[in-house]
């Protein structure tokens, strides 16, 4: 039983990796940079994207794929803020997006008119870490309302990421959260991690986030 | 491929349900009430349990099973606060506890000296909802730093729960979180849900939480 289960899982993962490579090639051919945005539920992915679409939607020719377990709430929230395309994926209970879903979503996006694609994954610090979506960057939002030890407790998510964005920093004065310790734990799991700190609600740190996205979307970034 | 995957999953779930029934019978035979405590990562399960062990560990003959993906951090944190048994389960990457793991953990617990068993699940609002652990109550912690729409976005977790504990209520003055709307969304998904509001950090609402546990652990509660 367990052997069969592992065998099926390995075949499913291998198939996902093939499809992710196809997505990556498809995006590279059109000069599109994709970012896989992951976090716990309620860490602020959608609020960050609302502000990002308002600032960079047009200048960076953004498109968004918003994954959710059962609703299109996030896609609907985002669509209010932009004329840019927001494509919803409802996973129907599944705990992560996969490359097949992203590949299908790309059929609805005009890639020739897109430079930056942000994929908002399902809110979950475990499962999405194992699924390559064909992205160039993996960004984990780590909210300061969570404990500092999240990287140690959910290491795969942080091992596989290249950027960590600490969110809701406006709440720091009311929390025992130690930013230095949190970053130390992140680096313990993955020394290559780079960091940003933002409050999407108050605006703090958003310029650095926008600058990261501008650089990520620049034609030379993928070379 | 997909058919095979679903078939394997159904057999795994059916086996889990059998084992959960065994766990339930085993606990009932010893008069132990089990509570499956679930939430997003960082919603405050461990902090709530620290305070709970300090107050009720001895009076309610508590034991705790603490599930984590890769570390024993939570079990270690809890063990500091109590002479009661804290049994760690490391899932080795899996995104939820299952009934087999709980059944195995019970071998390490003196059930004749236990009245209340709290099972701290992996921090995840998706996967743990599907896995019966043999518990009597399912309690979801819903932190006020998350958005009000979490019940709509992760409905299975709230459908299968009987209690919702709003946590970190001391942060409400600094957040746009609307408690009434959050509770309305909870009831929309599951009209039978009952509610508590706590700040484990500041102590607000903890008496009602303790009272819920005292009643849950009373011999008549399982009749």
C-alpha cells in the first residue's frame, strides 16, 4: 500500500516537473518573468498584490494567476484594482497549484503583452513547496504575526525560495516578534535567501518590493 | 494516471477512517477526551497550549501530542511548562497528522492517567481537515491577523470543526479585522459552529477556553 502510494506520487511529481519545464520554456520564449508567491493563509499575498497591481500593473504589463481552494475571492478582489488580467484557478480542494493548472491558465493570457506574471499560490507553507510551476523566482511571505521559528518548522518552503518578504511590519510594535532572529532562522535553512520587509497596508518598504519586481521583469534579468 | 491516483487516495483515506475508529474506541474505553487542534501556521496553537498546560495540565490529567513537519520545536516548547507528557510526532514532510500516527503515539501515553488529550496538528488550513484522528472535538484557531474570509476560502476545515477560537484578540485595535463578519462567514459555512475569543498572550478570554476544556473532559461529556 505504502509502496504503491509512493510510486504513484513519484510519477505525479515527475510529470509535474516535465510540465513545469514546458511552462518555463513557454514563458522564456515570450520574455515573461514568473514569480511564485507563497505563504501561510492570511499572510497578506492578496493585499500585497492589490497594491502591486495599482503601481506596476500597466508599467510592467502584469498578469496574475490567483489560486484558491474553493473560491475566486482573491481573483475577484484583485480584478477590482486593475485592467490587467487576473486569471483564477480553483483547485477544488487541492492544497497547492501544479504546473498543469498554470500551463492551462497561460492559454487565457496574452503572453506577448505580458512581462511580469505573478502566481498567487494556495495559502499553505507545506505542500506548494514541492511543486515547480515554471517560475523564475519563489517568494515566500512571512508575516511577523507568525512565530520566528517558521523557517525551521517548514524548512522545505524556505529552502526552495530565493526571496523572503516579511509582511505586516506595521504590527511589530505590538508583537514579541524578533526580526533578526527570524532572518537568522531563514538563513540557517537557506543561506542564499534575500529579504524585504513591507507593510502593504501602510506602504512601508513597498518601494523596495516594486524595485525588486522591476528588476525581475527587465529583459536582461532572464539572460 | 489520475484514476490510479484517486483510487490509491480512496484506499488510504478508508484505512485512515478505520484506524480513527479504533483510536476513538480506545480512548472511549479509558474515558479520555481527545481534541484535534488545527490552524494556519503561526495562529497560536503552541502558545495557547503552553498556557493551557500550566492551568489545567494537572487538574485535567492532560497529555499532548504535538505534530510537526520537521522539528520537535513545539513539543520541546510545551515540555518546559509541564510535568505532563508531551509526545512529538514528526511527519517527515507530510502536511497533516493521520490516525496511524496518533494510534502509535498513544502507546507512549498512560491512558489510565489521562483525561484530556490535545492533538496539535500540523499548521495547515487545507490537508488536516480530511483526516479523522479519532478526536471528539475539532477546534480551529482562527487568528484575527488573517482575513475575515478564511472560512470561505478554506471551507472544509470549518465545515468539519465544531469550535472556532479567535486568537490574538489583543491585536484587534491595530487591525481592520471585523469579528462579526468573520463569525458570519464561519456560520455561513457551518451553522453549528461555536465560538471563543482569546488572547493567550494577555489572558483575555482564557477562562472561557478553560471552562470549555473542563466540560469536554468531564466523564459525562462523552455519554
